[in-house]
């Protein structure tokens, strides 16, 4: 389809570039909306028309409240690491706070005024954590610990015209709108797209775009995106399991206003006495050992992860919804070594117990940690297979790529 005439910047901002829309045009089921089944009575619209509506939306200003609920079915030990009990307290680093949205239910206040000003406030009782992007500054503030994180574009980035490309700012994607944009951008030939029942979200009439995997073996049943019937802004995203039950992820506005927020909404000055930590340019880039840091944090597991000297080689297997990452840790220990080590710390044993079922195949032996979305196979020779696919699919991939 043609790009919006207002500039390609807006199309890119809404993460539905022309290339993606072209693929969607070839794969989308041109199916009108189903019977309303109690939803608002709206004019019929095809999936292609609805994608075009999202791409053409020129809404740049909004404010409101959103709720994000995530139920991955994580083992208790992993759930504790993500800190589902709240997002305030401790470090003000945005990476730590956004990661905690992967567990439990959280309420956020959201505000946006174009590309240069956004604000997310994570509400946790009387305490709050705010992530603010205002021009060339990104701030994170934790009211409970009175800690501040600040990141600014480096002079070299500013001279190169990259002053707005903040690594931290780019992570301000916890709103339903941003989640939907990323999902639509990733839709391709492995996805069936249709229009489902109409709905009301945050008091506004909405169409629902439904994305389903074409491939067998995915843990994802469908993704449902509620799109504002008037302005094309995504209002809610639901990720549903292939096994049924409540949504794995349910992120949606409970209240939304498309008026321009006041300028002081995005103003921030560190409170008196607050500890301020400056971000480091390029932090996290090229850190090939990052995938193993969580594993290495468990006493006794540094050898299993391969440690800082591990190869950390990653190979992508398959495509679309059936994509699997194979990580060769270059481990110095095997699972059996750890299981038989009488001197291994109890934390290491607890981690092994959380991995769950033992499996075997032509690849050898291993253990599988299962969640409602991702499954992880750790083989005895130190390879890790991970993807939003079933346990059987992981075992088949390990057999074929041993």
C-alpha cells in the first residue's frame, strides 16, 4: 500500500513500514469483521484496511492510564528474579524496571507529545517510578529509593544527527500502542491476519486485528490488537496461548485522552538529595556475554554458563513464529557434572530443579524449562535452545542441529 502522505517518518514511527504492509497485503485474509457479539456496531472493515488505518494514523499526542498483566507461568525461582512484587525500590536504571513488566500486573500512566516527549509512570501503591524522555534527555526516577538515572546523547551522536536515538529512550515501549506497533512490524508471510469481533476499550469503540501463526509448533495461539475505530491508535494488545486460558499478556488503556499534554508533564529536575547516576554511552552494545549473566549470577553455575570466556555463539533456526535460538555457551561443566557435584551450592540445585523435565534424543540428554510462552532446552553438552515453541519442537530442533 502507499505510504502516508504526511511523511515516511510517521509510517516508520508506527512500525508499519511499506515493506511490511506489502507483505501483509499478500498474506492477510481479506475477511470482514465477524458478527459483533455484543460489541459496538461498526462499519465492516477488512484486515488490510485496518492495517492501513493504523499506518495512516497521525496521532502524536495522548495521555491516559494503562494496565499490563503478564502470566508467563514462570517457575518460582525465575519469577522471583523478575521482581513481580513491584517496580519501585532499588536502582533507577530503566532496564531493570521495564524488565519487571514481564511478571505480574502493573498500572502505568502514559503521556506522549510527538517523538521528543514521552513519559511512563509505573504506579506501585504510594510509590512511583517515572521514565521521562524530554528532548535530548532521558530520566528515570524511583521515588522510594530517591534515585535518579540520566542519559544524554553524546556530542558525537549530536554532530551525526543522532541526538534522539537514545538506547534507554527506545525502551519506552511499554504502552499498548508501542507493543502493537512492534507486533505489526514483525508480521510477515508466516502470519494469518483477520478482523475479529468489535470491542470497547477505555470507553472507545474499537476493531480487533487478529494475528495467528500459520506454522505448527508455536506456543502462541493468537495476538489480538484493539484499534481505535476513529483514529487508528492501538488501544489494547492481548497475547493468547495455543493451550487456551487467560491471556499470557494483556496490555491495554483503561483511560485515554488524545488532547495535547501540558509541557510541564515532561519537565523533570532531580529532587534535593537524590542520588543521580549518569548513563554510559554505548552501554550494553557488543556485550556478547550478556545472555549468560543471569545464569552466572547463581553460585556454582559460572562453569555451566561458560563464564566470561564462553563462546556465546548464537545461531537462529527457523523463521517467523517457529524461530528458535541455539546458544553454544562453551560451558566448562555439563548438567550431569553439576547434578553429581556434592559441593554445588543449593542455589544451583534449585535452578536445576526449576528447569523441569529431563528429555533425550539423538542430541543426547538435557532439561526443559517450560513457560506458557517460551520453552528452554539446556543440553548436557552446554547448548541452549530457546523459542516460543513447544517442548517437542525444541527437541526436534536439537536433534536436527546437534
